[in-house]
C-alpha cells in the first residue's frame, strides 16, 4: 500500500527525538501544539504509530497513549480499516486559544532572549541568502512574499509566515541554520504569527524588502531587513503578552 502520510518537509522538527522524562505527555504536547498552531495541516495523515515511535525515540505503546489523549482532546480522528490512520483535526479557532495559553506561560525575560536569538538566526540567514541565492531562489522567495492567506483560513498566516522564514533559511544553504529556524518556529514562531495577524500589509512589505535585498545581493540590507522584521514581530507579541496577562488577572 502506498504511504499517504504527509511528507515531513518543514514539519520535520515536530517529529524530532524526545527527552526521556514524561514521554507520553511530551508526545501529546508536541503533536497537540503543532496541530493547534497550524503547523500540521488539517486533514493530513500522521505517520503510522511505529514510525512515530522511531522518530520520537519512544516505545509504540507510548505513542498509542499520546494519540488516545489527542483523540480525547478532539485534535485527531482515527479511522480503521483500509485507508485508515490518524488524521489531523484542526481546532475551530485556528489555534488561537492554544497560542494564548502558551504565551501566558512565557516570561518577558524569556521573550527578550528568544527575540535576540531569532534576530541573530534570521538576520544571518538573510545575509547568506543574499550572497548565495540564484535566480530560482529569488523567484521562489518572491512568490512566497506575495502570497496572501484566504480570509476564511485562520491557519493561513502561520503557514505562510513559517514557510517564508524556512525558505529564507534554506536559501542560505546552511543545514544547521535551517534546523535552527525549524526549532525556533516550533518553540515560538506561531505565537509571533498570531500577534502579527493584524499587520498584514506591513508584514508583506517587510518580506518583500528582504527579498529585494537578497535579489540585489546586498547582505547588509538583507540582514537589517530580516532583523527589523523579527524585532517588530516580538514587539507585537510582547504587547499581546501584556494584554493577555492583564485580561486573565481581572
């Protein structure tokens, strides 16, 4: 039978090996957050239990326990028989509630550290992309920068933002930087996209400015554009952080 599960691509970081402690909960949290945040597309088929166990470095029974909890949380649906498997069931709010819950667990000091780290990674990726991109790379980045999510698709912004940043990292032709971008997206990326959801026009202009700097082969401008873009994303998430905590304390 043909393998109909999703190609990993930019989702590979979701399935990276787990630490030893609390593995069933770690599997549930990793997959649950990825589904709620739109990193795993609605309706996509998860890899088989045995494959998930191998990827996470856990026992199959651990994966089975985690998937059972995800079914209880209404984040996956499992169908038996031919063509069956576990399929992603995206939340109706596009993951907003999960994102806000995650944000309240992060301190402002941690957000500041993450901003410094993400700016360094994104800026260096953009600078290297400006040095190494070929015309096909530039055309691909331009297409991504021009994309607009559909109004009735709440997960469109996270997917498009995440894809643009991953493609910029890939254009830098550094496997390590690309993996670091994937790790950062899993850790904080979707929270940034949520906070920035109202700034569509500004976000696209910033993407386009980075791409033009890459196209011109200007590493300094590409680095500055990427760092400014990420800094503004974190400014937005800090404001959302303050607002969310204030609402929850009243």
